[in-house]
C-alpha cells in the first residue's frame, strides 16, 4: 500500500476538501493544517462511498472558476448533504450549495466583486463568526452571487454587492461564504476556519508533527517489510529530514546516496558530506557530473531538462545499486505537496504549473517503488518534523533548492562553463544577504543566468557579456510569495561584486515579481 493512500485510514480526524479548480484550494489546506487539524484535498468527482470511507469530521467545498448554471459546471452528488456531516462552501462552493439545495438561486452579479470589501456580520451569535468584529474586511473574487438562499438557511453577513455574503443552516451545520477565509487578505481569516473545524466540526486539534512522526514511522516500517531502502539525499531540507526520519525508523536498512550531478551550488558537495557526518547518516557519494551534463547537452526546454534529469537520476541509482550488490525495492524521495500540486492535477481540476523532476519527470519503467512520506506535507511542516527529529538548525533554516538544481536557473542550454559562472554569482549573492543579516528573513534567494548578452564598458573597453537576474522572495509555504525588499545599498554591493569578480557577467537585474502570477523559479 502506498504511504499516502493509507494516511486517511490512520487519521481519525480529517477535514475533506473537495476541489473545484480554485488556485486557492491549497491555501485552504494550509490554513486548516495550521489549526492542527489534518485535511486532504480530493477532486469534486470523489464518489459518495469514498467520502463515507474517509469518515471526515467536516467537508469544505472550494472555490472555482466556473459558474454553477453553466452546462458543464462541476457538480457533486446532492446526496452529500444527506450524510449528516458539517459542510462549508467557499465562493463557488457556496453557490453550488445554493444551486443544489431546494429554494436556492444563483445569478450573475450586476458587477464583478474583486478585492477587499467591508463585510457586515448580521448574526454575532453564530459559532462561525465567534470572536470576530461585527464589520471586517473580506477578500472577494466572484462574478455570480446568491439571489435567494436555500430553504432552511438564513443570511448572517452581507457586503454592498453581495446581499448574501454568508449563510447558514444551523440545524444541518451547513455554511456558505461568498468571500475567501483562506487568504491573508481576509481579516481574522484563521479564526473563521478555526471556528469551523473546532466549534462546528468538533475536531480536537491532534494533527501535530510529533503525531505525524509516530504514524509515519509505523507506516514506513509496515510498508517496507524489512527490505532495504535507497534514499536520494541532495543536502536540501526535505531530503535531509527524510533521511533522518528513515534512519531512525529503519536503521541499517537505509542506504543514503548523494549524487553529484554537476548542477549543485558552490562547495555544496563537501558541505552535504560534512552535514551527514554531523547528523550520523551513512552516505554513499556518487560522481555523476559527466552523464548528467552529457544528457543535458543541447536541451533548452525546461520540461525536457526535468525529464532528462529525472531519468538520469534513476540510471545513476541503478548503477549505484549494481556496485553495492544489494537488491533495493524502494526509492525514498522528499517529494512535497506543492511539488505534486504544481506537477500533475492528481487531486482535482487545478491547472498544471510545471513538472517537477521527482514527480512527473520520472520514467514510467522505473525499477523502484517510491517511498514518499512527505508527499502530503508543506515545506514548513517538514521543517517542523526536522525540529522534532533534532536536525541541526542550519539545515532547517536553509533556503529551498530545486531538485534539478542549477539546470533550471540557467535559461537555455546547460554547459559546464555557464554553470561555473552561475555558481560564482549565486555564491556572492547568498554570502552578501547573510552578511547583511537578511538570509533568515528571506524564504528563497537565487541567481538566474539569462540567455542574453548585453553591451557594457569595463576598463574603457567594450564588453559583450552575460546578464544575471537576482531573485529573492518572502513566503511561508511557497504556494504564494512576494519579492523581498532588499535594501538598495545591499543590492548595489551584490551587483558590484558580481560584475567585478565573476568573469563573463556585465549586468545584474533584480526580479520584483510576486507569485502568482510568477513562479519562484524562472523555469
């Protein structure tokens, strides 16, 4: 049985989120998890018997881009409302409740409501709004609105453009919100979801990383059945925490392999080996620079880069296994929930953003069975797991680094020469933000080598060299991010050092894009 397939069966308190295609769906999960309540995202097509098998304490219907009155609009089985479980509909989810329950009516709004809107609470006695102000700012994003609430519902909040901005059927514990409580733009958003999970659904807030470790350890031991596990270690947070968890769970059955693929940052190979020594994780280091760079020769498309890297990782592991003369059934990876969400729409109609080399980039004929204990965790949850496992703070505080490494930070073809240029620029960038005391305030900082050259003047001579873009963002989970406001004097010092010290670069630019619409990595 796959580890993630078994999670729901071992978790007594689950909030089920049905996804109707909103890019906010993952934020709902994040906010629920922050209440120490376990939740799962599934497509709206999940059948009723499957829902009943999960036995959720409550159900959240997400938003979505469709209109409920469209012919092909996503729908659920109306019998869902007969199983006696509290339901919270958000935006499209609220409109769907109104469309499926008797008496409800949904019409196009006279004008689209998007952004902040003052929300007037009409019933302060309702548990959903307990502890909130009678008027607060809510984040709206809708073109339709409820014209008539279903039979048994009463309106408990309104805005100027949404006369039914929140509604409730107290007897059945059905709630509908036209606004988005999962986004930070909504005032006291966390309190609303906490009230739903705790006060209305009766969750006891037992989802903690300590409980996760205990459950994951038991599931790992059951899944592998005493067989050996090959673990891919990159030196990043996810793989280091994973290796620590596996080492504690299965001891000598774990063989950790670190592949030097030539796509790592400056001095990273030596640093990873030393860190594993400190943690006490046995490590096999493999030099595979040539096959990786040979495979990437002439490759420009970022999706193809990921597939080449994913396939070469498997070939490298196969070769390592042959040299060890051991049989390995399992390959462990530090795949996270955002990796899965952005790579393939496995849990709903949300759009695919990009393929991660360790998700959609792996070959179909891979000779290993994947072991991915963190597949349903967000990055900050993995950090919390690491803290429980006493992973050193300098490892947990490290900025995320993509599995494909610098290959997706070089726009265009990846060559040894271009890698050396980028490595040098990146090392200067990171060292300077550390010196300025900014490293821990930034979620992720990186340099990107651009596929353009520009004219410059150095030493009274004309130059025609590469441009590099610096990217630094603040975030809590990588699902959304804002560009970091690095002081101009720090940026000036970084630019000056890169241009003077890195041969081949004569221009530095700073990326001030947020996510969305831009992703954190450029490829």
